[in-house]
C-alpha cells in the first residue's frame, strides 16, 4: 500500500507546480532538534509558508527521537500547501527532543533529604537497589526535583519513592527503591592522582562513605596522608588504604647533605654524603666528608640529616 501511495505522490505534480509559482521550493530539514513539546511545520521544512507555526505532531519525550517517513511528510506538506516533493521513498525526517539529564547524585541527595525529613539520621546515606536509569527533563524546564509516595521502613532500613522532576505540565517520574546505610567522614582525593604525586592538603576533601565499606586499612586521618606519595593511580573520591601511599625518597644515594648535631646551647654542622636513599625519619648511612668516617643519621628533609652525640662518639671509636 505504501508503494502505491508513493507512486501517486511522485506522479501528482499539478498542485505542487501551482504552489511553486507562489513559494520557492521547500527543503526538508533533517535531523531536526527541538526543545518544545510540540513539533511545528516550520521545524520540518524551510520555506514552510504561512503555516510555519502550525503544530503538526507531539514532540517525543526529552532525550528521545521520532522518525517521520515519506508518506507522512508528503501528506502534511500537501495539507498546508508546502511546495515539497520527496526525491525517493526512503526520504525521512528524524526529530530529536533536546533534554537535560539529571545527575544520579542529584537524585540521591533529593531522596536522602526527603528521608531525613521522615526521621532518617542525618549522617546516613542511601543506596539504590538497582542501576539508576537516566532521568531526562526538557531543557526549557527548571530541573526542580521532589519526592512523592515516599515509604520508609526504619527498622529494616528500606525505602521506596518516586522522583518527580520538572514543571507541572512537563514532569518526568522515576520510581526508586533502596536501603539506608550509616556513613562516616573519610578524607579522599579531590582530583585524580598519578603514581608518584605527593599529597597536599588541597588534594583532599571530606566525603561521607558507607560505614560498611570503611575497613581497618582505610586511611581516616589526613595528617597521615599529606606529604606522602601515591604508589599507583588514585581515583577522585575513592577511600585510600595504607598501601596506596608511601613516604617519598627525600635523599638519594651520593647526594651532598648537611649533617647537624644539636647540643644544649649550640648546633654543629658538617658536610656529608648520603650512601643510600632515605625517606623522612629514616636512618641512613652518611659519610662525613671531613673525617671520611661513616655514621648513621636520620633524614630531616631533602638536604639535611641529624645525628646524636652517641652516634658521633660511637663513630669516633
């Protein structure tokens, strides 16, 4: 049947020829991107004429698309006097409704706030039972998000509710269920870190993580993290373990260092050469450049080591 209609379309040239004397030929637009909830004639055709603002179909839901075939397009063009003819039966228009996808974190925070209002502990978090589908709302809509039909079983730590996004005439709904978990604040990387990066205070921020995921090896004190070096690539927001960090090598073998000896009322210094690598507070062998004797010294920073009086006396024997 479609082939018969297409054949008739290609043969019927009288009416379009008359229209062509009045309007320049119309051109089919494809792909078509729209942001409103209605598809207009002028969205489909250039030179659509006086009826360019005429609504010809409902738009697809935000983020989805609609395919219009040749027969439908030709019928609409003839109905409104648009001088357009298909060049083949395969000609079609693809209409896409623009949308904005709400982040999963936005959905989680909205659900969490609603549960807190229903009595959930403020330091708790929510975990959805399944992978959260994308919730796409129109680009013209204020992405205001609320929760309806909330059910919360405090004794079981379970919940369900419907996320509602958008305005009254353009709402999108998504029903979600999950469980409530207690959280603890943990310092985590605020940006991706590469192997060998030295952790600074600005590289960390606090994040509430489910208590059940925080193990005995998890680092929870930033003071034990700052100044240490990443042993591998670390992702943003992930909890760190002891073996994720190590002390950086401050002094390398054969490096010239200053050896200091602190005594009551005075500090003595001498030049030395490191005989091995050392991290902060590590004991390394250092050669006294003046006496050529080897002593044990503690690494202070990248240029300095310290010794004790007992060490000096032992080396002198």
